[in-house]
C-alpha cells in the first residue's frame, strides 16, 4: 500500500511540493526537507493544502502570515482543515480582533466570523 502524501511549501520560491510522509530524501544535514530549487528548508503545511498560483503575491503573503502564526492545513475528522483567511483584509480584521480581545493570533486567524 503506498504511503500518503502531504504538502510542503517553500515561501521564497512560492512553490508547493507533495511528498510522502516517510520520505528520506532530499533533506539537509539537520534532517529537514529542503527545496529542490533554492535549498531552503520546506515548511510542512499539511495534506489538505491547495497552493495559490505563483503569481498571486497577496495569497502568498496571507499564507506566510498563517504559517508564521503556526496555522497548518491538516484534515480534521469531519473533512477539510476548516476556515482559513484568503485576503490580507481578512487577516487584518482577525489580527485586530486578537489584539482587542487578547485571543492568540493563531486562534483568531482561523475564526470563521469576527465578532
């Protein structure tokens, strides 16, 4: 039975790669997966990830904010990863809410609606 695949992203290259969970190649000396284009470490984003087009700079900026906040795209028991903001405006709204309410950024970013 083939192993399942998951997505890895290189933010500087704006590239996404599907790789097996238990692959041992290509990795750097620290055991991390590296980008085949620039040799920078890849970020594990999860199996429910759909990459935006490379030319869509706003979507990649939103993705960068989500990944740096610790938000990933793993499947849940009931389907996909849940809500994720798609525009910088949605990100700003949720970050402002997090500052006002004291809620952690990662939790505020995945809220479907901001009160």
